[in-house]
């Protein structure tokens, strides 16, 4: 890969252009099981390079999955050609070399072939645990394991070349409970930076518990209720916050938080951090996908909005103290945009009050459906929910067929308590969170 990068950079310099080259080699492995048998095992490998050219205030982009010299040079030529035809850009889009060395990102992802047999056995054990956890579990809807490892290199004509390995794995199960003519499904998911850290049986058992706990579920009357979001459920809200905190949207005024930098957007107990060096974090990275050095970002601190997530371009557009380092790509085929690494609500100190136990009467939300439909521009959301009623600080009868509606700013302002242990779903995580006075639609 070093020879490919050298070829790209030299070709760009020969054309009188500045250049960024991004390369990745990604390996994936997954297994799905059903009723005690392996349903599918998939392996894949993908590699490619992306070239972004800047010349005379114009930018061009091209990518190739063919890493031969001729194809790589053709990608450079295509990027140079598109730059010459593009309109002028008022802001520089390429990352600078930065100061100092990148801290280490993900430490030592495993070889893709390591313990493949034990991963299959783990998926089978997860399904068996789901089926055996409760006599009301009639079937499983899904059970599987997946992982990826990636070698990422970003280099530029501005004098940097950064390389690291990244990777994560996850297992998930869906259990189906039946009784009195109804069927309910419960899902659970766990992720880790190494497959040896996954507890397959616990994931299966929790999926079964969630399914069985929903038997007999009914909607509550429409009204305003205090609710406790399970950590995984509130991670869906954190995912919406990640969109709202895009620096690219902020400089264009197209996020609900535009103009709110330095202002209180939540109670003082609420802080939101993006940490690329989180111990055990699944999305750790020492540099972003433009090659800019990453750092820990306290986006919301003590309820006050401190930062947005910026690419190199949006940081320059924002001016002032805004810093890049949050650029991400879906793959080498796409241009970078702002996004988080490990973004989570900071838990309360250990041993504090439990949000469920503190609630006299309300709702515990264990599942949120449809959060992707929320609008980051207005902050409006309306999502389906299911969970349990809370009575006297204890979980009571199951609840489903309800929606919760509001705005992300209103939800944040109603936060009254935060739990002491974060759970993650993808790059977003949260402890349990108590929110007062949410509008719920039911019967």
C-alpha cells in the first residue's frame, strides 16, 4: 500500500495539485444460526483507495477498487479532471499535518480467522440460551455474530502519513415469546473491541427476558408521563444528537443547535462526550478519515454546548476555535462527513440513585422504533416505544403500542436523573436516563 500512496502523491504533485489519499482494506466475517443449525457463514474482503485533489480553489474526487498502478493513476487523473470542472470553493477542504504524533487508536484488532469456530459456537450458544431461558419462548427470530477489521491509511501532500488498524465485533439475538394467542419479540445486542469479551449466553437470555416481559402488553392512556429510557433506548436519542451536532450543519444553520454554542441546552447533570480513546471502545481511532488528529471532545459539558463535530472544511468555515478531527467515511467510495467515534452520555458517579427506583409512577422504555425518522433541522421526533410501567420504583405491567413525541431540545431540558453505567449500540451509548413530562400517545 505504501507504493500506491507514493504513486498517488507524486502524480498529484506532478499535476501541480495538493492531494489527500485514503486507503482501506476491510475484512468481514458473519454467521447466522437458526434452530440449532448454522444458516449462513459469510466472509468478505474489500480494498480500495480514494483520491481528493485541490487545485486553484477547486476540488475533485475519485476512487478505485483496483489497486494496480494504472488504475490508481487513472483515479488521480479523474480527480484532477473533476477539480478543473468544479466551481471554486471558498474554504480549504484538506487536513493539515497537525502537531505531534497521533495517539494510538484501536489496539491490536484480532486476525479475521482467529477463533472462527468458537464464534460459530458462541452464536449457537446464544440462540440456545434464548430458547432455554423461559418456557414461554417459542422461537427465535434471529441470532448471529458479525465482525470487521480494517487497515486504514491516510496521507497527504501536506506532509503526513497515518496508519492504524481498527475493528469491532457484535452479537445479537431476537427471541419470540408466545402466550394466550399473542406473540412478542425481544431483541438484545452486545458489542466489544474483541470477540473474547462477548457474553453470548447473556445476550440470548436477555433477548428472551425482554420478549417474555412484553406478553400481555397494552398501551397506556395518552398523556404526559415521566419516563426512564433504558441505556440502549436512549442511545437512539444520542444518535439523533450526533446528527444535530454536525459542524457542517451548524455552519449552514440547518441544525436545531445552530447559534447555541456556549449556551445551556440541557440541565447541569447532562454531559455528552465523543471519546476516540475510550478503554474498550469499539470505534477508537487516533486520526479521522481525512488524517486529522483526533481528540476527546466534550460536546455538551454540564448542560452547556461546547463543540460541534467538524471536518477540516467545516472547522474553517466556523472560524474561531473550531477544530477538525471528526471526519468519517462510509468507505473509500464516499467523501468524508462529520461523525462521532464513541459518543455517549457521561454516567453519574457509581452508587448513585437508580432512575427506575426513584420513579413513583411512569414508564420504562426498553425499545425505541423509528428514531431514524427524526428531523435534525427542527429537532422534532415521533417514535414508537415499548417497555414496562413503573409503579413505586418497580417495573410493573408491560406496555406497547405507544409513541413518544417532542423535540430534542425539550427532551434534553426534561432530564432529571442519569444512571451510573453506559450501554452502547454502535458508536452511541448512554446510561438509563429519567426524563420528566414527555408526551406519550396511547389509547
